[in-house]
C-alpha cells in the first residue's frame, strides 16, 4: 500500500511519496451480511482509487466486483479511478490518469486527511476507508442507503459520432455545486509485466475512462458534450452523473444516464 503526504494545494496539486508501508490503525467494525435495499431512499457512491502497480489493490478491486454483483437493482454506484503516481514504480497502468490523482488529493483536502493511499475508497464524498475493508464498506453502504437525499438528478445521453450529448436536470442542489460526468468501462483484463504485480492477470470493474466537470447553473438544467474514448461502446460501458458540493466534497445526487442510440 502506498501512502501520499498532502503538502499543499495552490494552483495545482503537490504530492510526494512517503512509503510503501501498510496503512494501519483502522478501527474494526461489525460486518453487515448483505446490502440493504434502497427502498427509494438513499444512495451510495463508492469511489475507489487504485493502480495496477499496487500489490494491495487487487483485493480491493475484487471486493468492488463482489459489491457490483450484490448491488444489482439497488442505488449503489461504483467508480474505480486508476491513479498515476504508481506509474513511476516500474509499471504504467493503462487506465491511469493524473486527473484521478488530483481528484484523490482534492478529497484529502475536503476530508482533512493528512495522507492519501491506495487502495482508498470514498463513500458519498463524506468519508474514506481502506478499499479492501469489507466490513467497513458494507456498513457505510447500509448507512448511506438509509439517508434520504434532498437533491435529485436526471440524465439523458445520446452518442453523436465520437462525442456524447448529455442533457441533465438537478434540483435542490447547493450553490457552487458541479455536475461530474463519468464515462465508465464496466470490465477489463490486464496482464502486468513489471512492478509489484508482475506476472499477474488483473480483472478490473467500473473503470473511469473519462471524467468531465461542469458548474451547475441556478436552475440546475443544462447540457454538455463529452468526447468519448475511442474504444467506447454503449453495451459494455455506462454513463454516470454526480452532483458534488465543491465546498465540502459531498455527493448530493447521482444518476445513471439513459443512453440513446443515434
């Protein structure tokens, strides 16, 4: 597990690698046996920060896949961001992006966390957990599903050549909130040749391939165009929208786009 000290946030993000030591000091909690039904109430957004270069990350990705299977039909939304700061340790992650490392550092500031690490999961923008801590994540999901949100979001998306046209409507959102549109590849396999996972074949789920932010207007309505990855296809990918309070980091609303073909 890699830990990163947060040094500061000015016009950009400054991070430095501290160690490869295991992250310790987490409180033990009692595990919930299953994910509760949403029942029209709350939602749970799990954002996993991971890397193919991190030997502690495959168990977290396996847990994410397990939750994905169990959460079908429930208001549980999963996103896996492959950070790029592991790319200097011998293996460049095909799905990594500096943008996802910056998002993780921003969460460090929102949550007043002295460090970030992989695998790390943020739940609804409000709390962070070790990504492989199944009891803690199950409890967090159950707790968030029981909280009725005040805001709502609806999305419609249509592919137009190499782009995606998105129409959205958000209600009851905080001033200064933004809409984040995530283009997500549902599954992929990678063979890792170097680094901590050398020789392993890794299975990934819910890989964020593109993340685009747009400030919300006062009425919460609008449209956006997102340039799609070249290998995008509607069958094996999905489009998620998140409304996020830019002052606190809290996810206020979430929706999966109804994707219409041309």
